């Protein structure tokens, strides 16, 4: 890439050669000014002075929906898609959009990841799905899960087990009952067509499986024990029973913090532990909060907690969650090729960039 391809034009207001600072504030934005708007209610003298003192230099930009490559303008933005859009310097299809496109054009079911997975269920292995169960569209979506389940059944899969993580963060608290009910109906329909589909385990997203930044490996271990080993302090004959009875025991329980539970047969045995020869697909398209569980499935020399046993499975992410670590090794949706990024543009013009948290 030659620098001449990226020559910056003179800005009509900001003089060239003077220091310029771009500051990105995660979670900061403009919205209706009312009592529920924390930014509006807060004392923010610096931001206010910038907005009112230099109106010619004040602009707002869209950080949600199609403006950052999400499927529709009803989809909320988040730090990950925002960072990707800024780094690319252009609108790129990402996250949910990539999954939607692959499902719509059928490439989901013809790609390398899918072909890698279906070898196992062709030999009698169980297909397990793990991930956030909601239609919030930040980490995952229920319609995509259902499409994968039916796609697997159409491609000869005879046994599916789903390990659900309740939301209450990207969607309203208490809605987990609705989503589990929808999933139960889809499982029932699949069973009527010859595919043994059931919910096998679950828990709340902030307490089971979905840790991030290696902040609390106990969260991941709880998920591993429930999903893989069928070991949890709470056992019920259905996921709906689990949610309703745990809520009765603790009326203040939030969807985000459901304790781990395992669905069992009438004799008390788990309906769906993860065993050698199975396939495990993580349905989250957003990377944060699923990297740790991916390490637990992929890494032979893993020591963050005692896995008790490490089943020899084919593990896939909806996407590749960490490009530097190449984690996971297999995934359903290949990352998009992005050329001519804003990073290249800035570096070619001698602009230094750095990030801090």
C-alpha cells in the first residue's frame, strides 16, 4: 500500500499541522432528553462546552443499525461493531448481518465449517448448541438458532441438544420464559419430524459460561460443568420448570443471574451431556464473553479450572472470535476481507494512534 493512495485533503475548518485528538467514548450518545437519559441528567461541563462553544465542529454520527453494518436500524449498536466500523473506515457487513446473509443464500450449509461439523452427526454424534437465548441481536438471535437447528435436521442430524443462557440485559428482564417457551415449541416440532431435539442445560449470562476478559473463570467453570458434565446443583425435567421454580424460590432473581441448571430424565440422568464424537456450536456471533469457553473446548493444555474430562468434540464458533489466537479453529462464518482501512489511511499520513481502557 503506497502513501499516495491515502493523501488527506485539507480540512475546511481544522488547520493542518496542529495537534488533533480523536476520543471515542464507549456507550456515549445523544438521545431524547428526559429523566431516563443518564448523560442528559449528568453534569458534563466539558462536553457541553464543546457542543455549545464550537457548534461548527460539533457533529453526531449514527452508531447503530445499517450505518455500522447491522441488519436493520432497529439493531442497537455496541462497542465491538462500532470499533470494527471505525477501524475499517467504511460500512462493512458484520455480526448478525453476516449470519443472516449466509442463512439467506444457503452458504451457511455448504461452507467448510458446516461440512466439518456434519461428519460427526453422520456417525451418530449429538449436535450441541450453546449461547445466549434472546432476540436482542447484540450477541445472538433466536431466529438464527432455529434456522441452524432446522438446517441440521434437513442435513441428517438426528439428535440436537441446546444449552441456553438467559439474557435480561439486551432484552427485558423476565423475557427468558418467552424465549425458552419458543425454543421448546421448536424442539417439539423437530421431534415430530424425527429429530430428537431438547434443551439440556442453562443458566444466566452473567453467572454461567459468558465471562469476558478472563475476569472470573468460575463463571465459565459453572457452564462447563452444566453443559459438558451434566453437573449442577439445580436439576429439573424441563427448562421451563427450571426458570419458573428457581424464580419462585427467589422472586428477585434476574434473568442475567440464573444459577446453572441441568435438564434430566425421570430417572435423574442428564438428557444431554457432551461426549466424545459430538459437535458443539457456539451460536454467539459477538466474540466477547465466549472466548474463554472456546479455550476450554479447544486447548489441550488448559489449566484455568479442572475440566474433569475433556471430550473429543468438533467445536465451532458462529464466527472466529479471536483472529490473533485463531480461536476457534473452526467456525461457520468466515471473517470478511477488509482492505483500504482507515488505519492504513491514517498511518500513511503519519498519524499516530493508540487506545486505552
